[in-house]
């Protein structure tokens, strides 16, 4: 049986304070869900966030990476600075939840819970402004365009950590299938890199009744897809992780015509940078070799996306310890494993120490599903967690 952590009056203070705000922020989350906006178009969302933060006394800088926001609040004379980041953008998905507050924007949906992430940080922001006990500088980063992997990079390129320096940065993501309100922490590689490739295998079109007169790119593509399995099974250390997926194949439109070309779209994932580089070398080489063996030609457009998200060990240990002290130990998922999904918070962790953690969303549809909905029950514990992380970092860690 897990022992219950003895809470302090400070923990009770935060729990009660967040509870008093809960109805307001559930309503806010539903509003954000109803009016989702795609990457770099989060104009309404950004305006709403900036207005709330300004009214609570934060110094707000907006327009970073177009719609991004950094809000700063300083209390006392402490020299420590901590940042917490939430993402804001939605996905190009037609919602199928049937909720009363479902998307009013056709073809756009908060199918990844960024409406919830934003709400959690805003709830914590209000509490910290009105009742927070800390001595130092708190920075809140509301980031656009996470879903296309461009928001973090653009904010950094526009001087995010130069203009708003911090000692550490933290972020979180909800995770369906993990018990509601439970927390997961992963030191080192926590999420995978993701790269994409568009491969066009060009042959010679012709009549399906006379295949010997053409060069069949469909056959060459099929052989290439089969050979791809050898990259992970024979070119990658069995103790390392790699994923290669062909998600799209297009070629031809008639059953009796050999098409001129076939286009394949691939995604590649890894935790280790050397494995990522190995995939980048082997897959184009294999495509070209397989195509050539059939008399065809492979044109390869290989595009790097997010790097692997590498959590810093000390900051991850700190973040986990905050959760252990704030909650019953039973809400800590000690066997939580790295995820093969990707997250552009990885770019922020390349710039400054920090950690990315996970909070269970409970049972329900997976991320990026038309039936997904963020679980409002996790707003309170996650907001409480951010409050206590900020207060702890900006008090106990001051030196």
C-alpha cells in the first residue's frame, strides 16, 4: 500500500484556492474548445489569454512568433527565474464528439488537449498572482503552432530566452489511458524525434496488358516498402528504438494502367540522435537502390522535424519531487515510459534546462481523434501542481 504524503498548510491553501476557481476555468476551457484555431492563427485565443493575464497584474509581451505570449510576474527580491509553457493551437480535424461546446469552426478541433493545457496554466497564473507565495520571477509561455513543429523554434528565433532568460522551463501534456490526475515523469529521452520523407518512384507508364513495355513503379514501391523493414531490424541496434511508417501511397487511377510514378509519404521516429541519423542515411539509399533494381528512379525529399525531447535529469527529479510532496504517492506513475509521439518543446529543452511531464487524462478517445475530449477533472490537480512547482522553485531553490 502506498503511504500518504503528509500535506502542509501550504498544500491545503493551494488546493482550496484552486478549487474556488474551478467553475470559472472549466467554463473557459469549454470556450477555448468551442473556438479552436490552427497554428499561427490563434488570434482570438491569444487575445483572450493576454487580457486575462494583464488583468491579474502580469507584464504581458505578445506577438512573439505572431500569436505567442510571454507573461512575467515578479515577487520579492529573489534571483531565480522559472518558466512554464502551454501550447494553444488546434488540429485540422472535423470534431465528432457531439458535445454541447463542440467546435464551431468546421474542420478544426482541439483534439490534443491544448485547450486544457492553456486553461491549466491560466488557472495557476491567477492563483499565483493573487495568492502565490514566492520570491523570484515567474514567466508563463503560451506557444503557438506546436502541432506543426514551428512555434517553439520561431519563438526561440525571435529571442525567447534572450529576452526572457530563465533558469529552467517546464511543460506538460495530458495523456489518455493513464488514470485521471496521475503524473508521469521520464528522465532523459521522454518523446521521440520525428522526421518525414516524400519519396517519388518514377518508372515508365504503359498498358496493364503489356507490363514488359513499361517500368512499373508500383512493383518497385512494394519492394521498397518490404525492404524498409530491414532498416529497423538490421540497421538499428536491437536495444534502441526506431519507428518507420509508410502512411500514404498514391499512384495511378485505373486498374489496367501502369502509372508513371508512385508517391510515398513516410514518418521516422527515434530517441537517440545517432539512430535518427542512421535512418536518414539508410532510407534514401534503400529507396534509390530498390528503384534502380527495377529500372526506376527514386526522388527523395527527406525533411527533419522535431528532435527527441530530452528531459534534464536534475529538473526531472525536482519536478517529480514536487508531485510527491504535493499529492498522495499513489498518483505518481513510477513505471511511466517514454512516448514515441513527438513534441516541439524539445527545442526549448535544447536551449535551457527543464523537464516535460505527463498528466493522465483517464479513459477515453486517444489524442488526435475526432472523438477526443480533454478531461476537465484534471484541471484542478494540474493547476495545483504548477502552483506548487513555481512556489517551490522560487523559494526553496533560491540561493
